[in-house]
C-alpha cells in the first residue's frame, strides 16, 4: 500500500544533506548503530502484526528492519519531512521486496501531515535533536500511540563526543556543530533531557539508558567527513567560517586516517522507551 506524498507545512531545521549521497552516509552510520537500535526495539516489544511509524526514516535502513519484523500482518509508515529521503526509502523497500510500507511526507511538529491511524510503536533516531520544539513532538507522538504503545527513540549528547587521542580538527568541527545548533535554536545535547521531556509529556513509564561507542577512525571517518561536507556551505552562509577554512577542514578530514591511524571516536547514544497508559 502506498500513500500520496503530502507536502509538509512545518519548518525544517535539519541541515544535513538529503537524497542518494546523504543516504550513503546514513547507511554507514546505521552499520555502527543498528545492533543497539534493533535490541532497543525488541526490548520495547516490536513484533509481528504491529503498526509502526518510522519518523525521520532517512535512507530507510531501519524502515527495512521494521517492515521485516512486523511482517505482512503489520504495517510501517515511513515518515520524513524530505521528499528526497522518502524516494530513497521507497526504492530501498521495493528492491528488498517489502510492500507493507506507506510513505508519508510529514512533519512531526504538524499533526495534520501524519497518518490518521494509531501505532503500537513510534520510532525516532536522531530526530528530536533537530527540532525547535521537541516537547511538542513528544506530545504529538503520544497522541498517535495506542494505549500501552511505546515511543522508542535514540538521541545524542554532542558535548560528550570526543576522540582519543584528542584531535584538534575534530574539536573544531564539534564547535561548529554547537554553534549551528545555537543558531537554529535546537538542542544537540537533548539526550541528557529525555527522562524529563517524556515524563513532562505524561507518559506513564519512561525508561532511559545509554550505550557507549568507541569506533576506530577507519571506517567511521567516512561518516564524519561526509557530515561536514553536507553542512559546510551552511556554515559559510551564516558566517561561522570562511571558504578557505572549509577547504582546509575537508582536506584534514580526508587525511585523518593517514595522520592519526590510532584515533578513536568516542560518543554516547541515549535511548528512551516511553509508554502510554495501558487500557
């Protein structure tokens, strides 16, 4: 079943790239995170026959897993504010032979663009960190869950991203990300606020936990470098750096595995499983 793509009426503060090239980065990122993501969804009760929203579906890497798990008896709604991302996701699902997915161009901050159904699970990964009003998104998600349904999410704490040993060029890109977040009025440290955020929204059970990652520079540097490339023009546009510095950082990131072969990226991911009241 396929739905017509409906234009979103919300504001988009997502500043990373979209489309085929961005999908490559998202798929590489998923390779790092997928085991913990899948374990969290199982912990939340993902099973055959369920209705699931994949909000901010991106490249469709987790949409595929969700569609496989709910089976033909269930259904997945792949939701993204970007038409390009939905096109990538739909292509990936059709290639995998999965047809229990509906594609919706929607904004989690605009309930009018979301499917008119209730879900067993609503899944988000790195979504709230890009929103000006994450508390509104959490409240809307609650409205679209069945009684006893679960909001399952994963978010970052940018302040706790670092390298061993310390790498100056990574520290510089981290500062740029922090300044961009401040410019957009979004919170890239939202992982540390999940407990309060969901409790304030009235969820009856809120479980928050963290997973730690220690990833060698190869292959994760490809993900990190692509992220910077996708954001570089936006940094320049709002005056956070000049083109000369952008070119310098791009070259430094390209050479990072050669110059720092023993470098590790260290970061934490915050997980939340928040449930509505049971019937």
